[in-house]
C-alpha cells in the first residue's frame, strides 16, 4: 500500500473528488482526517471508510477562516500524532457571467476559498510537517488553471493562482523534505456534473465530445493520481502540474 502508516487530511472531502481522495488514501493504508464544512457529508464519508476497514475521522472546518484551518491541523496532530500527507481540494466555481457582469462578491467568494483557503492550509500543514521532518501536499487546481475559460473568470483566475502558489512554495520547502505538487482535473463525474447529465443531457454530451477519450473522468481516477503524488513513489516530483483530463489540453 502506497500510504501505509501515513496520516493524511483532505479538505472538501464530503463529496465528489475529495471524497474519492479520502477513500483511496484510506485504501492505501493512510489514516485520514475527512475535512468538510458540511458535518453530515464529512461524517458519512468517514463512517464509510471505517466500515470498509480503513481508519478515518471527520472534522468540520471552513478553510476560508485561518483559525479553523489551524484547528483542523491541530486536531490531526492531537488525534494521530503527525501529518504526512495533505490534499487541499476544497473549492468552488464562479457564476457563469462575463467579467463585466460578474459581481465583486462572487469574485471575493471564489478567491477566498480557492486561493486564500489553499494558502492558509499550506501554511498550517507545512508547520506540522516541519515537526515531522517532511511530508507531501497536493493542491487541486483544474484545467481552468491552464486554459482560458470565458464566462468563469474568477474561477479561472483562482486556479491559475493555485499553480503559482504551488510552484513557489515547492521551491521554498523542498529542502525541508516537503514535496508540494498540483493536480489539474478535467471535467469529472461529480454530483454537480451528474445533475447536468440528468437534467441537461445535451450539455453533458457536449462535455464528452470535447474530450479525446470520449468520456468524463471518474473521481477515483483523479484520486489515484493524487495518491501517487502523495506517496514516496513520487519522491523526485516537486512543483509539478499533473493534468488528468482525458487529453483536452493537448489538442
């Protein structure tokens, strides 16, 4: 198992890609802190991990609040004694509007979660990993962090920022045996996309036709890559941007 005897935390782990990451971490031997702002979904994921033979504990936190991020990491250390791996997955998209019509409030909401939240998490996770003589952090960006996406400028901006943050902090921390990388998922079969499939099949089909592989990613396919990057198998990777998109960005 890739993460045997490791302690990991995952933000935004109550559903979708974050849920899959928490479960694949656990399948690979990690003890997992399942972090989400939604208590019901966080506890559900932790319960499912424990029922399947893994080990997990739920923690409720809003990662836009630095004090709750600090409490999240403290809880991990108090519960399991260390922090080896972290995946900063919590995020949100923006209202589908052109820039000139986008409310400033929407911009601030997206930047607070998708950029500042990742910043706060990295800050506290790195402090804990200094005490552990190393660790691995994976930040979740998006193909929107590589491409231009008209109509969702705040989200596009935030996901570009995550890649810049990842590269800079990776260079700061590599001498401390802390590896920091980023994953850019393409369109993935999350609950939001399943809602599109069920209620707007033409749009869903359009998503699929734009992907060379002809289908969307499963959350587990993203989680498998995150788990590899979190493991010692990726020991020579720092500041990498790993794209998992079925070929969209190479067209």
